[in-house]
């Protein structure tokens, strides 16, 4: 029984597991995943990438590259042996040189440190009390100066903080306006550059497709030129190398040895001259300088410092404090307003010049655009566009002429303002002086009798483009160049708000329609109102198309 049981155990075979069903299930899942990923790769351009990569790899002769590397490796064997042998020689000599340099450096530096440390020890033993006194005085001066700087920093930062608080609304608005302008500019530039990139790449791609044969010939010719240049360079270096090694072996080495010997001979001569002749002369010069400084220059220097100090304390500073400084204060007080007025007028004139230049150039460009629209309308039969173009042409000419007229009028106003400001500041000086005297008398009786004129004179306003009026002021209205056909409104804001909110609902509806049109919203609203000689409905369509084209939307 035992043998039977043992035989049964020895002949036991592990049962086979049929994995075909598992393999088929895995292959089916893999095929399903592949079928789902293939459209994704195709849409992303991955199949085009693999196709182009495979095409490029198939055109490379890797067998030739392998043969070239094998040939180069065989050629490098004798070169590597020579390099190792030469490196051993150079390394041995280099170590000897490094030992000489290290030992010489330690010797020279050690002896120098011995000399310098001895001099420092003698100096400190001689001047230790003097140095301590200097340190006390200098530290006290520095501490006092730092206290002064601390006071200065406290004053300036407090003043700056108060200024920042006062100017915060103005600065916040300015920052917002600047960032808004930058945003508009950056967005516009991105739209333009991206559109330009799209157009340029399309043109280049089409050109490459149309001229594929010519481009291939061009690359062949470039490589031929490169091969010719490399062959020529190799020939030149080969010939120069052969010539130089022949020269070195037949006289060049001997010439270099002679040059080195001549250089060492020159060094020997220089050292002999320096030791035997220069040093004795130097000793004489040193003694003469020491005598000149001790007996002549040092006393003169001390007396010169004393004279300069006395001159400043007794003549220059009292003259400045008692005469020049009050004179400068008086000149600034009297002539300061005059200079301010003059520079203000100069600034206004420059602003008027830039304004007239911009107006004239803008009018010319508007006229040119109108002329182009007129010519285009005539040739295309769009008589409405032609009429609008000729209207814009004459309007641009009139805008340029009106800019010149406004400039002349503003120059006259600037001249009157400058004359009036001079008279005003002269009278103000007299009145303020009398007011100061009256205030001084009133202070004796505990009363405030002082008076003065306003700091700035009232000026005649120039021709402008409009704005908000928050205080009584002079104004010239109706000065726009098309006032007869485009009347101006002069009314309180509350009156305008009432007009728009209650009586004139047609204007409110029109403004809402313009806002929706700019934002791309459609709204049916028929009217016959004209905007720049064009029906408002047609102008809205143009605005919508321009916006969609700028931001990549559909042109409707």
C-alpha cells in the first residue's frame, strides 16, 4: 500500500489551465481601446507625425553611418596610443612645475607675511593711543550723523505718506486708465500679429508646395558649395601644417632658443642697472622728498587750512547769510511768479502747436480717406459711398483749416493771459505787502487785519472740446467747426437727465440699441436716423462685422 501511494504521488501531473479565453478577452479589449484611440490620434495629427517621422527615418542610410563610425574608430587607435604616451610626459613635467611654483610661492609669501606683520606690530605699539582717540571721535560723529539721518528719514517718510494719502484717488484713476490703455493696445497687437502670422505661414506653405523642385535644387547647390569650401580649407591647413613642421625641424627650434636666451640676457642687464644705478638715485630722491615735506610743504599745508577756515567763517559765510541769501529769497519771491507765468505760457503754446499739427494731419488723412471712398464708389457704381466720400473729403479739409484758426485764436488768448498775469502778480505783490503790514498792526491789538490776493489770476479760457463745469468761469460755446448743423447743448446735468429719462425716450432706445450692437446682440428696431451721413442700421452692421473680424468670430 505504501508503494502504491508513493507511486501515485510521484506520477502526479499539474493540470493545464486553458488561457485562451483570457487572451481572447484581453485582445478584444485592446482592439476596442485601439479603435477608440485611433480617431483621437488622427484628429490630433499624431498619425501625420508618425508618417512623416517614418518617412524621414526610411531615407537615412544607417548601414553607411555604422561603417563610417567603425572606420573612424580603427583610425583613432594609433592616435589614442600617441595621446596617452604624450600625456604621461606632459603630466610628469607639469607636476614638477607645480611643485616649484607651490614651494616658491610659500617661501615668498611666508617671508612677506613676516615683514608685514613686524611692521604692523611696531605701528600699533607706536600709535595705539592715537588710534583709540580717533576711534572715539569718529564713532561719536557717526552716531550723531546716524541720529540726523534717522530724523531725516522720519520726516521724509511721514511727509511722503501724507502725500500718498492725498493723491491716492488721483493715482488710482491714473493707474486704472494706464492699464486699460495697455490692455487695449496689447489686445489689438495680439489680434494683428496673430492674423499676420496666419497669413504669412499660409503664403509660405503654399510657396514651398509650388516650388518643391526648385527648393530641392537650392539645397543641393548649398551643400555643394559647403563641400567645396571644406575641401579648400582642408587643403590649406594641410599645406600650412606641412610647411610649419618643416620650418620647425630645419631651424625654427634653434631660432626660438636664441630668442629665449636673448630675453634672459635683457633681464640680467635690467636687474644689474636697477641694483647698481636706480637704487642709489632713489635713495637721494627719497631724502629730498622727506626734507621738502618736513621743512616746507607740511607747514604750508597747515597754514593754508587755517587761512581757508578763517576765510569761510569770517567772510564768505557772513556774506552769504547777511546779503546773498536774503537777495536770493527776494528774487525767488518776486520773479518766481513771472517765471512760472512764462513757462506756463510756453507749455500752453507747445500744447497748441501739437494740437494744430494733429488737427491738420488728421484733416488731411480724413480728406484722403474720403477721396479714396469717392474714387472707389465711382468705379464700383456705389454712388452713396461716392457721395459720402466727397462729403468726408471736404469735411477733412475744413477740420484742418479750423484747427489752424483755433491755434491762432489760442495764441492770442495766451498772449493776453501772459500780459494780464504779469500785471496781476505786480499788483498782488503790493497788495500782499500792505496786507502783511496790516496783519502785523492787527496782531498788536489781538486782531486779524491781514489780507492778500488769490495766488493764481483768473485767465481767459481757450477754445476747447467741452467738459464739466463745477464753478463759475468764462467760456466760449459753439466753437466746434460744425456748430450750425451740430448744435451744442449747455444745460445742467440734472436737466439732461430729466430729458433723457422722461421726455426723449427715443434717444434712450437708440443708445441701448448701439450698446447691444457693439456687444453682438441682434434687435429689430427700424429708424431713419443718420450717423456720419450713413443710416444707423447700416453703420451698426459695419461695427458688428469689424468687431467679429477683429476677435475671430463669424462675419455676419
